[in-house]
C-alpha cells in the first residue's frame, strides 16, 4: 500500500502556491508513523519554492528515505514542470535524483544551459567546517550584488558562518541520537518582490535576500540542555529557542560561542527583516520590535531562516 503525503500550500494571499517549511508540516506529521511502506510526496499546487521550502524538502526526504521502501516526488501536474525546472536549477536532483523517483522526465531538464545570475546559492549539503567558507563566500557575493556595503557583508557572513558551523556540528551529532545523519543543508536566493515583516508587519515592494539552513541534529532544546547553566530555560522547545537568541548562550558555555543567532537577528531586524528559528515543536520569529512564538508540528533537527531586505520602497 502506497502512502500519499499531502502538503499545505496557501491558495490565497501573498504566500499562494509558495512551498515554505510550514507547507510541509502535514507530511512531517505523517512521516513519523511510517513503517517501511512506499510513499508519494504530492507537490500539486506548488507554483514557487523559496530557500526555506527547498531546505525543508531536503530535510523531509532525509527523514523519509530510511523509513520507506520507495519515495516518489509527484510534480507532473499544474505548474509542476516549472517547479521541477527550478529544483533542477538549485541542484536538488543532483543531491536526490538517485535516491528518489519522480513522475517528471529529468533528462530534458539536465540538458538545459545553466548559468548563475549572481543571486542564488544552490542547495548544498555540508558536514564539516571546511566546507563552510565556500558557502559563505557565495553569500557574500549575493549580498554584494544586492548592494550591501562591505561592513554589512562582513557582519552578516561572519555570523552566518558560526550558524553554519553549529549546523554541521549538530547535524553530524545526529548520528548518535538516531536523527537523520545528513549534516546540514543551506540555500540562498535574492528576490525583487513584495517584502513583509517590517516593524509594523507591513508589506512593500523591495529587494530581499533569503537564507535558509537546516540540520538533522538533536534540536536546540536537547543541545542546550547539555549545559547545566541552561536548565531553567529548556522547559519547552519555545523556551529553548527564545533563550538561544540571547547573546552568549551555547551548549558548551565556551567564551566566544553563542553569538551568531543573536547578531544575525539584530542585523536582519535593522534591515527590516526577520530571523525565524524552528526546532522540535517550537517556532520563534524575531523582528525589530517583537518576537513571536508558537507551537508547531515537530521538526527533526534545527531550521534557521533569515530575511534580509534591501532598498525598500
């Protein structure tokens, strides 16, 4: 018997047809109960995939593949062809093409000429700190293309480098906890579109860089709980996420660790953007003038999404 995994893509509003991490919540929930049966992940209704969506999709597949006889991605309906082309452009099929099946002919996609417009970092898997400088350099190039000044690029990239290092470390540590041992994924893209998340939650035309990083580690709550100094701040996943956004908080307690999330949150806020953290059943999003948290379906690992607007009208 084949299990069909559904997703939740908004049918109206600014997020209509957009594959985000939240869109995959129903699939993550169903996946937790799989016992080896083949599955089909239905992406019908998806018109657009943002970096958070492609990193979330990669994490979901890493979670599904060891638990299923076969994983099929259903794209052959509606605008599925365009979505498949985008996934191919973002190197998704280079990472997963021989591990899943699909109802789309990928050979014709692979024959297309490829060029990098200077506004994206393709989906990349990394497991060691030695792989991070190349990723961060690419992010710096994207930020330069979008008009960020040298000092801004240095600040952003130094903090993202620490976040990537933590993701790689925690992702590899997932092997010991039974979590998907895939290390971490990252994807970045710059857009000219409607930007949301300003100090009043308003929406306006502008440019925006979206950075998404996901790891398959044990999660922020479990990681912070290793340090006795965090004992009073890990009663729930949301408590742990809010605590992780404070300067100097880390699982090791080492001086100089635990500043990346705080600093990149401040940088994003100054630009009128946001930082969203997700781990376990918690999700916390920090804006310039407020921090929102809510309970969500469990996410196996840790997810970071950074919104960096530029040139808002």
